[in-house]
C-alpha cells in the first residue's frame, strides 16, 4: 500500500505540474482516502461518487493506479479534447458517472443511486467523498436529512476534513464547530479517523455500521506530503513552479 | 390537470422502473398514486435541490423518476440540479411543474411560473410538454416517457370549451379554421380563446393552432401552418410566459431561419406585474392582454 501511495502521489504531482493546474492541496488531502477506499475497501457492486469535484486529479490517479485509466489517457488531463477535465465531465469515463464540480451535488446523487439499488434489490454500497468547506452548501443538509430519514445504509459519506476552503479557513468562513457531532445529530453513525492512516481508514470502512447510514470524518492535511504546501490556503489554487515541483517530488519520494 | 395526471401515473405505477418524488405537495390530488406506488412514492420533503439530485441518481440506477412540485419550486429552486445532474447526463427524469403561467393567481408571484420553459430550454437534452387541455395529459405523459430523456411537463387548469372534441396530442394542432388571422396559442389559454373565436363569422374567425412541445423543431413545423399564415398575412402568438425565452421568440427565429416569414407578426406574452398588484389568473391575463376579450379586440383590428 505504501508503494501505491508513493507512486500515486508522484503521478498526481507530475500531472498537476505538467498541466499547470492548481487545486493540488485538496487533491493531496483526499488522495490517501481515495486510494485506500478503492484498493482495500470497495468490492464489485460498490460505487463511488465524487462530490468535491476539484479532487478530480486524485480520482483519476486512483483509477490509473488500479489500471482502469491508461497512462496515455492520464496524459491528456486538462488538455484540449480531453475526457479528464479539471472537474469530471458528463459522459467522460465509465468509472465516474457524474459531472461534478459545483459543490453540494454528490450526496443527493449518491442517495438516489442507493435508493435505486434498494428499490431494485441490487447489492452494493455507494461511497461519496465530500470536502469540509462543501458543508456550506444547503443542499448537503437536505441530502443528509433524506439519507438519515430513509435509513439509506448503502450510502457511506467520506468527509475530507482539511480545515481550509477556497478563500479562508472553514472555521473562519462559516464555522461548523464539530461536523462529526452535527452528522451524529442528524442520525448518522460517525467514525473519525486520521485521513492519512490507511490502516485506520480501511478498518473504519470495513466494519459494517449498525442500523444507520455511516459517515467517516477523516482529519486530513491540505497539501499532505509536501511540507511547503501543508495547511496553506494558497495551495487550493496555485500551480507549481519547476523548482517547487522538484522539491515536492523529493519529499514525496521520501514518504 | 393534476387529477388526470394522477390517474395516468397510477396506470404506470406498477412498472419496474416507476418511481415518483414530490416536494411535499399534492394534498388532495396525489393520494391515489401514493396508495398504488407504495414505497415508490416518495415525499422528499421541502427540499427540491436534493429531490432533483436523488432523481438523477435513481435514473442512473435504471429507474425513470417523476419529480413533482409547484412549478417555480422545481425549475427555479433546483435549476442547477436540473442542469448539472439531469440534463448534462441526458437522464430520463420527468419534471412536473404544477401551475404554469399565472395559474396560482392570487397566491402571488412566488408561485407563478412565467419564465419556466424559457429558463429550462437553454439546457441540453430537455424537452417541454405543455398540455392545452386535460385530455392531452395522458398522451403528453406517453410522449415524454417514450423519449426517455429529460422533460418538463407544464400543467395548468383545463379550460376546454364544452362540446369541443380535443384532437390527438401533437406538437402542432389546428383546432379552428377561418379566414381571419393565424393564431398560435401555447397551453390552456387556448381554451378560452377558442370559445371566444369560434362564434365569430367565418370572415373574421381566426385559424387557431395549439403549440404543445418545445423546443420548436424547424423540420416539424407543419406546411399547413405556414400556408395558413401566408394566406392570412398576420401571425399572432399568444403565451402565458415572458417574451424572453418564450415560444413567440422561438417561432420568429424558426421562421426567419426557414425564410417563411409572415407579413405581420404580433406577440402577446406575460408582462410580469404591470400594476404591481396581484389577483386571479384572469386578472393577470387581462393585465397582459392575454384574455379572450383582448385577443378578440386584436383580431378585430386586423385588416
């Protein structure tokens, strides 16, 4: 797993450097979660919905690490004519069923997929990755009420709690207090983990929930693994210079 | 039209891909459907954004969801969900907006839907069905189910004149012939205008067309309709919708593109709230010159 993580982090950095694209901070915070989920947790009938669409790069790299995206496809990221846009596009690749990027959509979509599975008697869980800033969106609270009320146990929320959003710290923009407590109040079973501890993530996701839908609140570090990016707001948007990229690669290699 | 929609959907409610969501509306109307559809009738609560995303998820899972609310709570509140989740993915989600135009009358402007299809028709893959008569509803439902793509069904109040036999539902229908102007009406407004116009002497009587499906497909504009306005020389479009994004603008565009323009073109449309006051649907129509008497005056001024 360690080697998968290292390779994926390097590939993600390379992809964002070559395309001159930002959003690397929120991709690095989510990468360990995505890799652990896809390599160690998800099975045949499970589905994954990305709600924090700006972590598209981390998802593409995860699919690449599973052999579901070829190197040549990955090389088209962010280029003219690509199916791998900065945010997932409609009818892009089969593993990513929805175009997302405007926040507050993925959870409702995941709820619909899970309800559809229920109504049709089909097996499998629906994992949905959200950011923490994304909880500013009212639609998420609508979806949360719906999931809790209908006891959609097939839905598993993963929250990438990195504490930073587009133009400030989440605590300073619209302080949520304890998101975990709020999710509990809404009727979910909540587990909290270190979002960079793959064993802990795996264990939390593999232990079935009791009678309620489950949320995994993962404490993460924006820009994780690259010290000059860690917990820095600017790495929500900034692309890397050649020098910064070299430094990042050296650090990622050491992890 | 809600009652007949309920009856129609009851007949499909046992199909394996049927599912119906309502935004906590439909009291005294949807109960029979709830009874038959059972767990496939979902009151999603007063949370339209989630309701539309859920519907998109259901459609992706292989179902064909119906989503019901008072029109603006659906197309305006959940516009981005309709755009991103439903239309971008070309999913068979059938949106039902009750209260097209000023149908909610004195309930006030928050409940009116006078820019609904204009707002929605900018979205990819979506078609709009606008039944003019209650009898149209079952066929409009069939039509959008057969298309199996995003659709918006704009419901109003049935205003069919007594003794009028509604011709089979189609995007274009001629419901009255005469030697006067050629009038295209969108939606239930057609009933009152038909009742007023059909008693006119033939020399003044307009030819009435009902337009029920949008966007207008140029190739489907009937040759008989073109012949009608070329002969009469005056084309009038009447709709309970604002000018922007409305059927009048779309038809003018279509006719310009196909180089078959009338000598004279008049458009009657919803003008919002000219007096700043609210009232019944009839009150609002009168303020905008959409009521039958105003249309008759327009016809009598036609040379």
